[in-house]
C-alpha cells in the first residue's frame, strides 16, 4: 500500500529536498499534489480531496531518516 508513492519520493528525494526541505509533501501516484509547513495541514487538506489510503504524507528531509517515523504509546502487551 502506497509503495508507488514512497518509491517516487525515494527516487526523487534529492531534487524534492532542494525545493521543499523541511516541508510535508502530499504524494498521490507519482506526483506531489501539495506542500505544507505542518503535517496536520497536509493531512487535513489531503483528506478533503482524496480517500484515506490513497495518498502519502512525507516529511521532506535528506537521508534515510526521512523514511521512518516513531509513534509512542502507553500500550502494554503482556
């Protein structure tokens, strides 16, 4: 799911970072359809135009650190 969008980001990461470093990109297919300062703004606007699961919100940073995101929770598995 969203492999095409993530591959597009990885393949074009260098040029995207030159244009949009630090911004949040909304990617649909192989196209950047929105650029935002805040992740929440990217989500709210993308959700207005696209179905969930059809767009990728990607923080535009150099290097592999842009590929991961950590979520913290207080859930305990036992």
